[in-house]
C-alpha cells in the first residue's frame, strides 16, 4: 500500500502529525500505550481529555499533543476481545474513525499502535488483518487525499505479523 509503513518502537517518539491512543472509555488514562502517551504528553493531556465526556468503543476523539512531537492525539477505544463477530467491526471502526478525524483536521500522517492487542486481549494475527484491511479500504475510498500511515509495533512478533499481512495485501 502506498504510504504505509511498519515501524518497531515507541509510538510516543513518532514524528507523524497525529498519533493514535488505544484509550479507555473514560479517556482518563490507563496502562500500556495509553500510559506511555500520557506520560510523554504531560499533564495537560488528561485535563483536555476530561472535557470530552469519554469515548465509546469504536469511536475516536482528538486532542492536542502537548509535549509530544505529534501535534495531535486521536483517542480511540478498541473492543475488549470476546470472540463475537462485533469485535472485528468495532476494531475496524477504530481505524476508520481515526483516519476520518485526521482528515477532517487536515492532517496528512498518522501513527497507530496495535489497538486492543494488549490488555484487551485481541489476538495479534487477527487484529493486524483487521487493521491493514481497514486502512486499505479507507485509502481506496480517499484516493484524492494524501495520508501516510505508520503501524507502530512494540514487539518483533507484532512487527512480523504486520509485514506478513502487508506482503499479502494487493494494492
Ligand atoms: P489495549 O487496551 O487496546 O489492548 P494496550 O496499551 O494494552 O491497549 O496495548 C495495545 C498495543 O500497544 C500492544 O500491542 C502493546 O504492546 C502496544 N504498546 C504498548 N506500549 C506501546 C508504546 N509505547 N508504543 C507503541 N505500542 C505500544
């Protein structure tokens, strides 16, 4: 896919216009990537998040990035993996709604963590397929809009999953 990269490392170091946070519904911070983003952004981030009234699963909300290199943070809430068919739909919506919001704010690069694959328990091989397919579909539907997409992986295993899926994706 054009303009799609897989990177191994800490998403808080990303130079994208916006980074995506795998947030909790309260938007008031948590562990994992959420904790890392809040720590790197500084205490102003949670103050802005507190004004947003939370976020439903599959939806996305935007804040400034404060001390991060990224100007904005898009907070999305992934599904807790249950094995139900709705899991995949909701996880796909996390990617699509985040991309829509980035476009709405005229942003041209976005970095995603592997939403739901930590404490929310989504199997990485399933989650990466959903992530790559949702991004591909969005890019196909938004051909006139330039958007660089970075998938940030926090482990070699996750990195390998994305590389495998991207290799098998026709574009
Ligand atoms: P969730 O609650 O959506 O499962 P987690 O934060 O527990 O969210 O995990 C989501 C993914 O983010 C996991 O694959 C985890 O390894 C990864 N992760 C954790 N910290 C970072 C980080 N600093 N940068 C990028 N990815 C991270």
